[in-house]
C-alpha cells in the first residue's frame, strides 16, 4: 500500500481538541499569528501530498516491479527512505528511539509496510494499478470491523449499507479478472487475496499505531518504521530467492525512475506527511484521502499506462468510494 498506498479511519474523540485549523473552531489559541499561518500551510501541503502523491504511487509501483522483483523493490524503497529520514531527523536533533520505541515502530512497520505495501507490490505484477488502488480503498471497512470487535458496539444501518456497497464494488472489480481462464483465475485470485490481506494489515497497523509506543518525532517515527520493514523485506526477498534472479543490468530506466519516485515522493514526503496528519489533523479530515487516492490512481493508470477503464470499473469504483464515505459518516459523527 501506500505508503502503499495504502487507509486508516481513526475514531474521533469528542473530548480531544485537534490542532486542525482548517476548522475555525479548532484553532489553537496558544499559537501566534505567524505560527498559525505556518501551521495552516503545513496542513495544506501535507493533505496535498497524501491526496496526490499517494494516489500516484500505485502507477510508480507498476513501473518499478516490471523489472525489479516486488519484495526487493519494497526493501530498496524503505531502506533508502528510512536511512535518509533517520539522518535528517538526527540532524534536527530528534531524540534517538529507545528499545521500546524501536519495537513499537517495528511492529507498525511490519503491519503497514512489510505486509501491506509488500503485498500490494506483489499484486501489481498482475493487476492494473488503478484496480489495485480501488480494491485497497476499502481498507476503512476493516477499521470499522476492528472497532466493532474492540468496542462491541452495534453498527448502524448506514454502516451496513456501506459494507454492502464495498463488497459489491470489490466483486465488480474482481469479476473480470477471474473470468478469463483457469490459469488466470489462479494468478489473479492469489493477487486479489494478497490485496485483501494488505487492507487488513494496514487497517490493523493504523488502529493500533495510536496505542503503541513509538518515537514522538514524526520523521524519526517514519524512519524507524521504514528501516525495520525494509530490513525484513530484504531478508524475506533473500530467503524467497529474489536476489538470485535479480540483475541490475536488466532493470529498465522506467523501473529505476519508478523506484526513485517511490523513495523520494512516496516514502520521504507522503508517508511522513501522513504520519504528521494523523497526529495533528481531525480524523474525519485525514480519512478523506481514501476517497481521492483511487480516483488519482485510476486516472493516471488510464492516462500514462493505458490501463482500460470500463463502465463496470466506474460503477465498481463509485461503490467503493461511496462505501468509505458512508462508513466514515457513521463512525465520525
């Protein structure tokens, strides 16, 4: 997912004063006028990064995994991004993570990046990037289900409607992929199961990231998550045999550019922006990226990679986005 791509639907605590000054009632009176303007600008740029850049990373993954094994691609991305962020955070005098913070960040990195993004990268070998983004967009459904399990609360009618639309959208997206041949059914079926697994692990990571001890500095927290996940992906790729089949001389320019884009824009900029937003913006605002990312991904896949967009794809995508909107309306009111 995004980092892959990937969605969280955090629950609003009505007793908590969020710093999101896009809502005039939430302006922090302790900040000066200049600090408030700087905060507003950072907020807008962070949302722009999460909206547009994360939506575009699905296409970048598509090109990166064309000639780079998916797990190696992900390990390169997160190790390089993690090292750069770690150095930058250290220069900014961010405190070094304690052992407990490393363990906490490692656990979240395992769920979000190793399981979530790693699965998305493998799936994009066979599934078009726009369809991957649409399937991943139903992650908030898992978040709501996890919340039901934790709180034992009774879901409302609108939630059931959102759940139905999400399932319908996934069926409409997957049906053409599984109806070509038996060989295609097996290959695409595995990819779809990986994507559903990715949405589950990303949702688990998003839900539990607020209760697990991690570095308080957003850049250091992102760096620790990336480094832990990158090392795990590197080891897993070695065990899987990806290194034996990898030849740098056979990697195309498109794949190198895709990987570079993922490191700089997907990991360093967008992932750090998301980490900052989770701590500084209203959850009801943060979750809106789940509505925008699939639209950006489908449009770029059609415009640049020539991926087909059929009426069924449009209907399915509408169902998925509507599902997320309905679920968030119920959960965040």
